[in-house]
């Protein structure tokens, strides 16, 4: 049995914690408000951005999963969540003499700035154009430099129950971009927990993994499929070219070959299985 701390124990962290508890591990969930944690997870009320609140970490931790989220989309919030938070936690682990076997830092494919539909993997260049990607990359380096037992998981766009942004976009008949195609990379929230659970179980790992499903897909292809399943009109098209003067958005296709090579198999290997389950569950509820 291992002793595991999930720092920033929100929706995905709670799902992970329940799975780990079912395996017989002792799990703590660190967050500012612990009342919503499942009963199988031990609550640890603390604020990752306030170092004094981290002085009472559980002793003899075997693994730590850092999965905090920014409070809002601002440089200040991203710096707090992805730089200050992990720095405080790493310092607290050192101060309490922890000999942690594995530290997982959850990051994002937002660290890539490729914008021409290129394929990227863990070895591709990371030169993020905005503050969010830069702060995430700063946090990655901080954790990887702080421990030779650390690894980073870069998740794509997370979707799942309660995450209705794309479904609402299709229902509202908002346009998708088809020329040039806007490629999207995603992962179901249950697979997020599954990937972290899997990586914690491995004896040895690489330092970085891309956490995306098996099928990067053009935005219009996904939205067209959803419209058909939902019985609504196909979304209109928009076209964006450099001549418009609009800032070019990140546009890449992420490979998950390294993750698959570890033996992980996706519960929802593409958007069709994932969104298909969401829509089917909604019909059942109705």
C-alpha cells in the first residue's frame, strides 16, 4: 500500500483518488475547501500558494500528483497555480524530509505553439506564444529540475460530463474553421484519471508524456459529427487567413505513441466514443 498526495484535488483528482483508494492505497486530497471530497479520500485543507499551510503534510509519502487549476485566465492566476504552487510544495516536501518515489505534474499541450497543423510529440519544440503556456512550461521545468523522480503529463483539451462548451457551440450554430483546418486534441476526463493512475503504477517512466486520445481531429469534423448525433443543423464555416491580421492560433496534432507504448489503453479512444457516451447518458436521464 502506498501513501499518495493529490495536490489540487478537484474533479479529476477525486476520480483518481477513489480509484487509488479502491486499490488499497492511502490517499490525501489537498485543496482549499475539502467538504466536497469523496469519503475514501483523506482531506488536507491547505492553499498551495500559501507556504505556511503546507507545513502539516502527511509523513512518508510515496507519490505526489500535482493537478491544481488556475482560478481564472490571467497571468497572475497562472503564475500562482503553476509556478508558485509547485515551488511551495516542492519546498515543503524537502523541509519535511520526504523521499517521494514519484511526482507527477499535470500540464497542458498549450506549451506548444505550432500553428500549421504539424504533428508534435514530447520532443517537439515548446515556444508558447501566450502567458498561459509560458507559465505551464515554467512549472514543468521547476518540478523536473527539482526531482529526478518527477514526470510531466501534458493533457489536451479535457471534455466529459458537465463540460458542455463544444456541445453548446454546436447547438448555438457557431462556426467552425475549415480553411485552413483547425486541428483539435482532446482527452476524456475519465481517461485523465486513468492515465495518471496508470503512470503511478509503472516502475520506470520517461519524463514527459502527451495525454491525448488516439485521434486528433479537425474542428469541423468533430462539430459536424456532433451536429448529426444531436439532430441539429451542421455548423457554418469560417475561414481565417494571414491576410486578416488575426493572431494565428495554436494548431497542431499531438501524438500519444509514447503513452500507448507504456500499455495504457483508452476508455474513450476518440471523440466519437467519448461524446457518444455523454449524449447517450443524457437521453437516458430524459
